[in-house]
C-alpha cells in the first residue's frame, strides 16, 4: 500500500486502528500542502509584541504571551478569544507552557520581571509566584506526563527545577532547586537563553546559552542544590571587572561540579575558533531556541548571529580538521578503496558521513556497486559515475548556475541531487566548490566537510584534496592547512607544481608567520588582562573539547536582532523546518535537502515565534506586531498568496548580507529605525547613501 494513497489509507483505517497514527504522520504536512500555505487569519487582542506561543496537546487552544503582560487563550479554529488572563507580571512575558495532564487548566509563564507565575485557568487566579531567579526568565520547559513539574532558564545563568508539590524549595532568597549553574563553569557572564526536554527521553535536557555550544544533560545524574539570591532588584557591580553581574554569581554556597558523563556538548565545528572574530564584529553567538524532533533523536538549534543547525543526539561526530594519517602515499591511492572491519577506508571513517548514512541506504562499502548500479570504471583513471537521468539533469543545472556565478542556486540543485544520490563523490566535490564561492557564514566549513565526503567516496579525487587545504587556510587553521597541502603534493606531484598550489603554499606560509608574530605581540596583553577574562572551569574546557559536530545546516534567515527567535520542526515526522527572520519573513526548509521551499511575510518587522499545530497543517506565528497570525493551506484555485516572497534565493542572500551589516546600522535597526542601504534589494536609484527613517508605530 502506498504511503501517499490517501483514499486507501482512509478506507483501511476503518478496520485497522493501527493505521490512524500512520495516516496522521504521513499526511500531516505534505509538499502539496506546503505549496498552498497562506495567511488564514490575524488574531487581534494584544497591545504589544507577542513573544511566545504555545498549543495545547489537543491543538484546540492556543496561548500567547506579550509585552502587555497578558496571556490570551484563543480558540484558533473559530478565530475567537476565550480568556484574557491578567498574569500579574510587570515585565515582558517570554515563555508560556501548559502543564501536561492538567486538563489544560494550569499554565506557567516566565517574564522579564524575573518571576515565574503559575495560573489556574478555571478560576483565573495566580496560584504560585516564584521569585527565585536574578535575571530575566527566558524559557519554561515541561516533560510529558508530569503535571506538577517544570524547569526554567534565566539570564542569571541558572536552570531551576520546580515541583508544585513542594513549592517551598523554589521560594525565598535561598532556593534549593538549582539543577544547573552555568556561571560556575562558564564564568559570571553566563546566561541561559533556552532549554527543552526530550519528549521521548524526559531525562535528556538541552540547554542553550550565550555561546555557540549546546549542552545535553542527563538529569538522572544531577541533583538540585541551593544558591543565594540578593533581595535587591538591581544588579551588583563587580569590583574586579566593573561590569554588571547577577547577585547569584557572587554568592555561591556550593561548588557546582557535575559528573563528567552527565553532559555532552554540541557545536558547529568551525565556531569555537571563530568566537573572537564575532566579538570584534560586535556579533553575539547565542542559542535563541532549541527543540527536539518528534522522534527525540535530533535536536534543532537556532543559533543567534549564525545559522540553524540540526544535531543527532545519539551519534556524536567529531568536528573536521585534518586527521589523515601521514603514512598515506600516492601508491595507496591506486588501490580500490576497501572498507575495513573498523569502519575505515584508507584512513577515512565511513561511519561519519556528515548527515548521510550510507549503510542505511543499503551501501555496505564503497566498492560494492550491486545495490546501486550507478558506477562504471574508466581504465587507468578515476571512477566515472553513471547517474540516474534526474540526478544528471540536476547536476547539469547546478553546473550551469555555477558557471553563471549564481552560487546559491547552484548549491540548491546540488543539495537536491545529493538527496537522491548520496553516494556520488562528484556531487559533494562540486558542492564544496559552490560553497567556497558563495561564502555565506559557515560555508567554508561546510565545504571542508564535503571535501571529506568526496575523498571518503573517491580517494583519487585530487580537487577535493586541494580544496581541503584551501578550506583549512580560509578557516585560519594554518598548521593543518600546511600539513594538508604537504600531503597533497606528496600524493599528486604532477598537480603540486601548478600555479594555484604554489600560490596557496605561499599564502599559508605567510599566514603562519603572521599568526606567530601576532601571538607574540598579544601574549603580554593577554597576561595583563587575564584577570578580566571569564574564567571557565576545567570541566568546561574538557566538555568543550569533546563537543560533537552537526548533521545538517539550514541557511537563509537572519537572526541577530532578538534573542527569542524560534526554529521548529513542521510535520509529525519533522519533514520541514520553519524559522522566523529579522526581515519580517519566515522560512520553510525541506529537511531532507536543506533547501528553502517557501518564504512568507509574517510580520512588518521581525518574526520571532513559530509554533506548528500538533496534528493539522497549521502554523501560528508572531513577532513585533501585536497580532497572532494563523497560516494554513489555502484553496487550490490558482490565486497567488499576497504575502509570499517571490525569489527565495534573493531573500536568503539579502539576509546573509544583513547578518554581516555594520554594527552601527544594526544598533539603529534595534532601536526601531529603518536603514536603507546596499543590503536592501529594493533600491532603484543605486545610490550609496543610507538615509535613516524612524519606523512607524
């Protein structure tokens, strides 16, 4: 029975109850429905920015929290307001959650007033008020089937566990419910920005902070501890640094050491070495939102100042640099690649395929072509792939776009081709070249990963070897670049004498010399200012050094202005990814290819929140506008959706430019001004002037 035969599935569901879930998961969100999504309705009732949205488990209620300190419960399908709850908060509400198994009568809110309120919707009263945080409460998380427990993340760097059966643990100036204290490991400037509980494994907690790392905790190995919170509502001035710090970071009653294996770190492999560069550009790397997939096997992270990353929480991949053994010689490359029992082929680990599991696709080893039948070998030369017609067509289109210097579209075609033929080395090699030309944030590292894939599939692909050295050089990993280029010249001596190779060799040596001189110059400055640097614990250093790499990357949006911007799975199987952007749009990506499929205007300024309905193809969004917008498939009558952005690639390119905009322009935009500059694609006069106008109310 075909998964896409809706009529047969509906008929079979009447006699096979087990097909109900299959029907829902298969047809919850489909390409046809995605192509028809448009604006259904605007829910009006708030008087400020809407900062958080949350569906209940049944999907018949939608809760929204706003800067007006109200929580509104909506009957979204009737487009009616059911309850306007006066929360008692005195600051912007950032997070709202229904407590599971509470008959949707208990809701928890966290706000900028540093407080957490628990509300009884039946009586309309606030039953609990927790003032145990010393910073803005940014996220609340709940676990399935636990109606009396929830967790909170605050900018004081603390994750707290709250149990309504013993609220006294969360009360007073000496709360005893501190589960994780990031300041004890990251330093006094640590801030917890977001957190999530794995729906399939409630003991797994993901925490995002004001750095590029994501932390996965096993809460079974953690115990709650106490801390002291100053009664003063104002921050305390540190005598050492002169910076404002939270009181909790100055008065720790215990050492917050944790078992080494209680936490795993995740990070995009290129970011740890890039943090200083981002600071110089006044760009902050911080996780603004994270969520687990419906299966609980993947974690989606919206990284502020960069891109969106998808991690496998079960298989940790080591970040790529240059780790090929020096024992390789060009004679080895003449042999057919044969996979050994330990998963390595000529020094390349085939178990790590950067998001493509060859074994799951039926490819047992690289010289086994029986399962695919797409390879034919040219005598005395490299392997020549004979591709399916559709893959060959996509490859030709991608090559054509590359020649026309339309690199974003070239990457799009290569992504589609690779999703259909993940075993073809040439596709990864060509995509790496397109990444290096496109030069979006993270593209150089993505190209490096593609070079590894190319060499793993075809060790004789000399262009991939050379591009790897170039990628390492552009990532400023100069020692690795020099080693890689040395190996390249050893393995491919006929190409080692080329002008390109000599030029790269010269650039690498110059970069190594320059880096050495800079290190000498800054060594004394570092010693003088070492006391001003955040002191991270030895445990933190070890955890960071063992961080795992990402599986997939989604590009096109811009996330630099707000720190509550979400990204979510759309579909019961997580078939699509959705996220808001600083340009007022929200993007829909196909998860399998990472390609943008739709871009829609969701706000006049910024889209922050996107919450998919749990069982229908419906999406609720909000942002700076004081409204909640509902999106669903519109009638297939041939009419055009007015809010659709026509050229997705242009919108994505403009956002990449926006992310790297001048800090002064970013500051003005954050203050509510409109900046008209070269990064805006609507300019007709082509002038280089940048008039500043106040954004209308």
